[in-house]
């Protein structure tokens, strides 16, 4: 970093030794290579001088004398290399003066043919001589008025208008000299010891040029949300460092300047991040302007706006003047007041803020009243936009610890938007993050770690009373029960973690993702249960009629960033710094019991699979897509149960799952057990998660597990008007592979007159008669259709004319065979009385028992089967297609 002029260095030990006192016995003291007369001693020729050994001239490692540096002067850079040129248009207007004498504390006069004493004083003292007393007199220099070790000769001293005096060359050695206001030319400076004014000590030359410096910003516009970050790059050419002014903009409509102005010192090629939430508050410079590379120092944040630039390292060249050069302020605070910039009332609000680069230190007030550099090199802008609330959404992701996604900065892999969550899956809540990254950087300590997956950052944001609030509360608690809620204050990382999705530059939070593991109680107050419904509210809080505001401070001081003057409202409502009214984004989600639905099941929930080598086993689940699962199939009739296969897969995007099972070793009619795991079946018992366990059976034809065939039916029947259908009979047989239920309906001209649900075992048959069914028809010939779930048959019905007799609706009676009558259910239009065919046995009870529920869903109850419409004479393919909907409802849901 380039040091600014006239920092007087403290001589180190080598310098003291180099400039140690040389004792001279009866000889004159020699300074700057010229013989001199020591006070109170008699002058003697130099060759007769007998020096006494100077202890400072002895090498501390031995007794050999140490070689001195020769006396002389030179202009050098920070590394001690000779500097021959300086540029008045950049920070390279400065150089250092190397001055060496043989006698310490020697006073040296400086002159140049091209410069006056006033101009020399500005170069070597670093400021105008205006107001500085001209009172230096040789022999009385201890009483002279000095500025940075330099004095002006009294008018009575010869040559007072053309030379100045460095009162102590030893102390001045290494100081900076500035040529900022020196005209371009080649200059030679003569340095002469005061005790021998006629002796030329030494001279040094330097060229002052006016080569234009330049600066470049990385972008013409830096845009971010108020309260977030923006990263700025600025580089200078033909100068080592420069200044950047931020703010000082005119308000919209020309009603004065915005309430912010700061000056930054930056070195060439600097990249820094502006924390727009902390700018203008009493935080360190590196917190408000974080250096990514290079050097950046804020006048206001490092030193305070009320500090004199002369009391700083980086801003000593800074001056506040009118365009004509008249000084208008001595500090940044005074200059703010001069141009009408008041105290910052709240964090930087949405607006445009200037960035102006300048190499010189003169800040002037333009004719239009706007601050600027006398020589501006580049311009850019920072535009802050209003934070957006965004929407709140819920997602589900496969079950695992929340912090297993730590380190990512986006939605977890496999997460899909959903309003229901299977208990045990991960819950992901998305909500807006605009305007919060600056505060998060303060919580984290720096911008680099502000976006880490760390829930403590969100908790820290709440502690700052920033007016950003997230609540997750149950909305359907039981009567007289306190609602369940998510409590993030005590959540462990494996229970909940916060992810941030930022813009491409990492300067703005576009979305937060709160990931919650729902397998355990934490972070919920109580364990979530199926049916619990929760409401998510993300709020930018603001009590009605109020705005966030900083506390009042003394003039020139900056307010604390997170100690607002506003107290929370009585209900706890805080103040979001950028809100003009309170805004809330909401969403809801509901917990469900994890469920598995197989496609190959009967109404009673029993799996129906073909005993083949490539039998398909598939279905759907409400588990999160991407969830890994294992399906284990065991031979149910063997002791101990033999594992047939264990296959693994992942739940599809639509909740689907499936596998292929080799059941070729089983015979039709054998039972199997199918287990559905979301952990490996071989995992320890405590870690196993068996989601579904159900019994199945192998069948000969899995595509038609129950085939109700109409084996006989009266094709032509004659009845008298008003009488029953006693002349109509039909026999139905289950030719399928498993027992089953089907709707059996009788229709006359598409109007159902009788119907019931029939349960038949394999090879069981039943005969129907319709003695109690009375058709309400006029005399004539009608089409009659009998239909099952898999077959249909038609016949003709002739109704002869007769005076009708009022007859109440009656049930049909079946002609029983020697076997018991199977169970049947009354239909809407009347019920035939079925009679088992000869040779059949008592049908079994419904297989709905144990874990077998009346549905393919592991928790749903059975639905009634609706009556089927008429169909043509038996057509296996047609029947399957036409009744497919009811067929699947009956057997495969």
C-alpha cells in the first residue's frame, strides 16, 4: 500500500548507528561531506583531525569498524529504488526523500531554481504555507514553527523567498514528498548544510509529468436488492491507488441529495463486496466493504466522518473545496453538512447510488451542487431494488437426515412440490430471502460463509430483531389441545437445516429452503401424526403506520446497525428495514400415513400373481419420489419361510414402483408373502422400516382371476301381464383362478329389474330364478339381458295381455341344489334368489382378515360395485374391455 506524504519514520537501530555521534579530538565536525566547526572548538585542517572511534561504527558481531553509508540525497520509491518521475494525475505524485548526513540532527536548506519557497514548502511539508509563521533563523531553529519537520525562513534571512529548511535531516530521512500541485517540468533540488551555506552538499533531480491516469469499473451498473450484497471491481492505470466516492446522488425531482456519502481508498485492481445492510452504520470498514482482493478502506467506517484527513493514513491527500479551490470543509462530516447530506435515517433504501473513481484527493462541489472529484476518471452505479416477498411452497424429498444435504445451495435432489407429506419423509419449505443476506453476513462474520447450510444463521437473524419471521403451526389440533409447531430454536443439524439459493454472483438470496426430517419429534414440539395440517407463514413484519429507523446519534457518529429506535409492537411485531407495509407469504401441508397400493390385488387386498419366471409386481405409493425401496417375496406355505427374491428400486416421479419376481418354482394356488421396505431388509431390527406386509396367492390366469360365465339361460320366456318372471332361469359358474365377487344384473330393455353382488369360489356355480321379480311392462316382446362382470347373455320376453293385478314387489327365489346357498347382497331393483348348482360346496367366508384390507390400498375400505349394463352374448375380449373399469375396481384397486 502506498503510504501518504510526510509520515515521519522513527529511526531504527541501524540508522542510529549509521548516524551515531563521531567524536572529534580538536577537529571540526564534518556534516554532509563538508568541514564544519563544532560549537566551542577551534577549527583545524581536516587532515589533522584525529577522530575517536565511534561506538556506533563498530560491527556488533566483532571489533571491526562498520562501513558507513555515504552522505547524500535521492528521491526513491517505497522499496528504496531511485524514482526519477512522478505523475501529478495519479497517486504516483509522491516520492520519498532519502537524506543521509555524517552528523545527526543537521539542518539542511532546500532550494530549486524553478520553485519559490512557498512551492517548496507545499512539496516537502505537504500543505500550503498559508497561515504558517515564517520564523526560522539559522542558529535558532529550535524555536522555528515547523510542519512535518519543515520551516519557512524569516523574511530577514537572506534567500527566504527561494528556500526552506529541513530542521532535522536525520528525522526527515524517508519522509514522503508530494508533487500533486506542481507543474510538469524537470526539477533539480539543492541541499545545503545550514552551518556552511556556501558549500553545496548534494543535489537530486526528478521529472514531474502530467500523464493522464485512468480507471475502470467492472460493470456500468451493479444491481442488487436493498439489504443484500453487491461485488464491485475497480482498477487504475498509471497510478498505484485512487479513491472511489459512493453516494452523493441527487434525489428524484431535484429535492436535494440522498443521505449518504463516503469515500473509499482503493489500490489498483481491487474487488470488494458492499454490504448494503451495514453501510453507514458503526461497523468496521471491512464489514461494510469486504475486500475480496486488493485493498479497500472506508473513510467513514475506519476513521469516522468527523476525523480530520490529516489524522488518517489513507486520506491525507483528501481536501474538500469549491471548484475554484476554496476549502469548504475540513472533514467528511463537515462536507456532508455543507452539501446538505444529513444523518442516515435507516439502512440504504431502494435507489441508485453513484460510484465515481478519482486519482487526486480534491473533492469539489460542482456548480450544480453535487459532490465530485476535481478529476474524475470513471463512473458506475449501484442500484438497489425493493426486496420481493415471493411465494411460500412445500416440497417432499426422500427420507434421510436433514444435514445430509449440508453444503448445497439449492433445492435438495429429488424434491418435488407437494401439499401432503408421508410421515418419515423430508419436508422442504421454500420461502423468499430478498433483503436478508447483508444481515446474514453480519451473523456469520463474513459474506463467504453467510450462505452455508447453517440453521444458526436463521436463528441469528431472528435475534437481530430484523422483522423477518417464519412460523410453522398446526391448524387442526384436537379440542383443548395446544397446536403443534416447528421449534427451530432447539433443532439439531440432523433435524433441520437451512439452504440458500442465491443469484449467480452470490450477492442475493433468492430462496431459502428449510429442510426438516419428519421421522422424529424434533424440531416439532410433538411428533407429527397422519392428518395433522400445518400452516407456513413467512412475513416481512411492520406495525401499521410505522417505518424502521435508526437511533439518534451525536453529529458525525454512525448509528448501530441492529438496535433500532423502534420497539416491537405489543403483539411482538418487529420492523423490516425495507418494508412500507407488512407482507406475508403462506402455504399449507398435511401429513399422511405412508401407503403402498399394489395393482395385482383383489378387493380383499390379497395379491394375485401368476407363477411365472417374469411376474410383474407393481403399484403406487405416497412416499417421496426418489425414495429407495426393497421388495422381499417369501414362500408363505413353507416353514421356515423361504425368501424367493429381494429386489431394489426407487419410487418414480408419479409415485410408481415395480419389480419383476421369479415365481416359476411355485404352483398355482400357493400363498406368498410380500414385504415392502424403505430400508434394507438385512438392516438391524431397530433400523428396519417395513412399510407394508401382505399375503398373496398364485393363480393360473392373472388377467382374469374370477371369471363368472353364464353357462345357461332361458332364451325365450312368456309371462302374463302383471305376473312374475317365473319362467326365466339362469346358471352362472366361476371358471376363474380365484374366488371373487361380481355384480349379477338382469335388465329389460336396458332397465335393471334385478341385481346383486355374488361371491363364488373357483368352479362354483349358482342358478337363479326370478319368481319374485315382476316386470312393470305393457304387453309386448322385450329384450332381456343377464350380465356378470365378465359375461353376458340375452333372451326374449313375451308379455301377454291380462287384466293387471296389483302385486307388491317381491324377491325372486332360486331353486336350491343340495348344497348351501352362497351369500348374496340385495340389489336396487330386486334380487334373484340364487341356488348353488349340484356338486358345489359352501362358499368360504370373505378373505378380509388379518392384514388384508378390502382394498389394494393398505388402509382404504372396499367400495360397492355398481350394477353393470346389458351386453352382447358372451364375448371374452369384449367383456374384458367393456367392464374393465368395474373389473379393476372389483379386483385390482
